[in-house]
C-alpha cells in the first residue's frame, strides 16, 4: 500500500512519511518506507530542509509520526518510543551508516566487494514469536534508539530477503543526496528526479567519476 501525500486518518491528523515527503519522493513500499524516511531525515534539497534528527523535539516528532505510519503500513499498533538526548547521536550514526552503505553501491545497485571500510556494527535486539496464525514473526525489542534501530534493521532484513533492498538508493547528485526507491523496471535509476538532478552538468560529472573509477585511479 502506498501512502498518499495528503494521507489522512480519523481525527484529521495528517499521516505522511514526513521526511521523504519533504523531498517529493514516493515512499518505498510498505514497511521499507520507514528506512527510506530515516535516510531522508537529513538536511538536503534546495533550499536546505532541516535535519530532523538535530534537535530532540524534531526527532521525537519524526519518530512519533514515522512509527504511526509504519504501524499503519504493517497493520500493527504503533509503539510509543520516548527519546532522550543520548538517543539522537545513535540514530544519526545509524542513518549515516545506512547512507554510506547505499552510496557505495555500483551502477546496478549491487553492493560492491571492494569496500575498504567494514560497516560499523549496529546491534539491535529482536524477539521471534508465533502469531495467532502460526507464523513466526520478528519483533523489535529495547527502548529509545534501540527500538527504532531494531525496527529499521528488521525492515532492511526483510527487504534483503525480498530483493527490494537494492532499489533503495541515494541520489547521485552530490549536492542533493535524497534517498529514493527506484521503481524502474531494470533498477537503473541514479537520480531521485531526472528533472532536477539528471541535468547535463550532473550527468557529465557522474560519467567523469565513472571513468576515473573504471581506470582504477
Ligand atoms: Zn537528487
């Protein structure tokens, strides 16, 4: 189910993926939209939008809204996750790590083997439980950033199982870096918007970088 930009729920509270919507990108499908939205909490776009994980009040507002949206996508009850100042740095660290991993992919969206830096380890706990239909389900555990990280990594895990992970990308325009979900048939997209970022200047710079990479310099 996709979320309409003007999505509403009872009581008139607007239900949108607040970070991705700012950059006018369509959220990734179902629960993966949570990961997508976390990636887009960064300050990007023109004019620069705020970093939603910069202050505790902004971060709490983002987490509340994102967990609400996630719960709706997954048909679950949204958890209340109060954050403290110390959670912010951890969430920003997780975001930076995920963005770095996505940005280091090759043209086909596949992970490159020649990484010089191993991913920082983010440990989050999950429990396995049988639901009423006898299906084994993974549930996040922990409080504050740990709960959010567990939920995010569970969605990464599921997207990797479903081969949707390689479609989540960072715009190749270095002045943009908006995260987008590539819905193209052959997963060949490199810009979040070909209109604003796929212009000739960016294309030239992108090809020059590819040449440098290809020549092994
Ligand atoms: Zn872009």
